[in-house]
């Protein structure tokens, strides 16, 4: 398919470029290791004003949150920004990709945060800046999160309480059933607007991190034909499941063996994906902990992005 670039696409990209420059202008270098203890970084979280974000596409909401809280931003470890109380899901087209008249593959980034917040720098903007130059049209999904207190003290107390209770991600998934629906809506939106956004509708993929990886898996397992991803990636996400969707897409997975959240899982998801006849690639690193997306650890997990880029090329998704 060939078409002239739409004015709206140029406008979106120009506005996104300006906003991304502002979003990243004052960011500290990403070479900070993830904290060893959750309580440490929770205590270090500070409130920040909401940054000016690139223009976002509002996703349709079938079931609105009953009592939506006010969306708020914070800074973790003095460098990584996060957003919580997301009640209006949206999809943002990021700058730096191929020319607007190209029908490019699309990757929807799905940040994690235990369904309580979204790690917008570590698993969103910073990844987008590396992915777009590969010839990919990159989107970031802001999906709905568990409503938490508006104040920073209330937010930190809620996070600390989750860790103290040992509450698993599965329980938090039950508290926010909307993440998967929002991911499906994002895939539909990219396909519906493929011509306008310069996307090849047959090359629409998703890449999730942590809770975002759980969201990706949930969207794949829901097996909605109109919201099927053509390829998928899960970074430090679940590896244990007996459910493989029919016509499962190619899957890339990366995990560190010392991940405090997923290290106890077996690799049944990988084995079952392979048994189904679908393509799957797994990178299991001896070390790297949790949250290494844009945070160099000094371990082989630092190579995950380069390996993902090679996988995209090997699957003939990128030049």
C-alpha cells in the first residue's frame, strides 16, 4: 500500500518530537541499576508536575472506572518518571520513526508498574527512542491502573502496603480488569488508523514489560480476532501458562533468573507456545533482576534490546 503522508500524521509527529525533547531534556542518564529492595525506591518517590506529553489518541472505554482518581505524576530514584491513577486510556504515536509515507511495522509499548502505576521513562519513552530508528512506528499505551490515593503520601503508602502484604500481580490484575481491554483497544486503533498513521496493518505488534507483559499475554489469550497482535514481546513477564491462543503470533521473551517476581515460575508458557507450532524465542539471563528495560545492570540482560532488534529483523519485520 502506498499513499501520501497525511497532514495529521505530520502534525502528530512534529508535536510528539517537540514534546519528547521536553520530556527527555532533563532526564538523568539511564545507567542506574534497579534498586534491590522495593521499599527503598518507594520511600524515594517524589511528586512532579505532569509533563507536557505528545498528543495522544483517546481510546474508547466500554466500562469507565466508577470513581476515577486524578491522574498524577511522580519521579522514582530522582530520574525515572511514572504516572498513576490513569483512568482515561490513550495511545501516543512517538517521533523518530520512518518517513510518514512509509507503511511501517508498528510496536505498541505497554509499560509495567504492578497495575498501580506506569513506568513511563524506563519502559516507555526511553525504549521508544531506541526502537523508532529501526524503522518502526512506535506507540505508547497508557492503560487504566488501580485507583489509588491522589496524594503522594497516600500513593507511597499504597505501594508499601502491597509489598508488605506480599500481594501478587494476579490479585492486582483482578482489581483492574481494564488493562487487557485497553491493550485490545490499542491494537484495534492502530489497525483502524493504519492508513492515516503510516502503519502496515499486517505488522502490528506489542511489547510489554512486567505488568505490561502480563497485559500483553492477557490480550493474546483473549483471542479477539480484531485485536490480534501479529507479533509480541514480553520482557520480565510471566513464563508459566498452559493457555496458548489459536494461531499464536511469534513471541520474544526475556527474563533474568534472579527476577524477584517471576523467578519461581517454570517455562511452561514457552514450551507450550513451541508445541503449538508458533515461533518463540526466549532469553533467560543469569542475572539482571527486575526492571532492566532501560537500566544497564552490568549483566548480559543489558543485551536484551539488541537481541530484540535482531529478532525483529530475523522475522522480516524490520529492514
